[in-house]
């Protein structure tokens, strides 16, 4: 079955261009022109990926993404916009976007990024670097990771993680009690297509801490090692 892409953009020429090129690349395409229409569409439909403009009539693209994440949908989102300053990119990643491409853009590059994000999010539902002899259920304090069910629980309550957050947690746990550089984490979890974008690591670490730490501001599991990177700590917390 072909992957379905939802395009959210109010420029008819952009929608026509994207629809043609995405169809040619083998994707199904649905399109809407506003953030409200996107939210309504997603209540009764599913997409494998969303291409989101930021400057939309009514609620803007950032608020639309916030509300999509509030619906507990982890559908990957690529922002496609004329806004190209660094702050916009950081805010986009912080609210849950998976990639960011500025207009004018190459349809070929967008399609390559879509395929990269889809590969990455699909891999996020699979265990990372797990050997046959390793335990499929891991515990540290009140946190558990079930690699067979792809479930994370805290105090027996299931935690909702995005595919990237899940893959990041598994990678950190696979290398527990070792300091990992941001570059190493980025390459392992996101791949070499994202070389140099280490800010993505910091943002996702922050999101993960919010979900698994008792006090994210005083993290005990995911430690920051200043000047080096991060360490998943099981020694002091292990039961």
C-alpha cells in the first residue's frame, strides 16, 4: 500500500506542484488549505506523513502541529515554509516537527527528506541494536521498556512516545552508563542525512526527560555530561 501524505498549504500552485511530484514518486496525496481543515481531516483520516506550511489562514502551522500532538498523533511532520530563521526552526522541532525545509525548494529534495523521515519513523518502532541474549524487558527504578511490545511504562502507566523518542531511548539504554556525544546519537537515531543538526538531539532529550524523569529539571536517568553529550544512568538508579 502506498504511503499517504497530507499536504497543508494555502497556495494552489504549491499544492499542485507537490501533488504531481508526490504522485510521481508513488505516494497518495490529500490536501487541505488551513490548519483547522487539517485538524478536522485528521479526526477521521490517517496520514503516514504531513507536509505543513507555517503561514496559513486562521491558526498557523505551528499551532496546528501543537494541536496535532495534543490529539496524541505521532504522525511525522515536515515543515515547508518561506520562514527560514533559526528560531522558527528550533520552535518547529520543539513542538514536534521531524524536519524543516524552506521555500523555494526542490521537489526532489523534499521527496528525499520524506523518504528519510518515513524510514526513520518506521525504524523507531523496532528495537535498536538489541542482541539475541539481551533481556526483552528492561527496568530501572519505576521505568520499564518492553522491546517485544515496543512499550515504555512509568509506575506501570504506559507512556506515549513518538517513534524518534522511542528509538532515542532504546539507543541510550543500549549504551547505558557510557557517555555518548551528540554527533554519535544524531547519526545513530536520525542518520547521516541530518549531520550537523545536533540541536535536534537536545530537543528530543528534553522531550524524553519530560516523559520519563520524576523531575526533568533535575534528571537522574538521562544525564548531561557538559562538553561531551549525554549518559543514560542505570548504576545509581538500578533496582
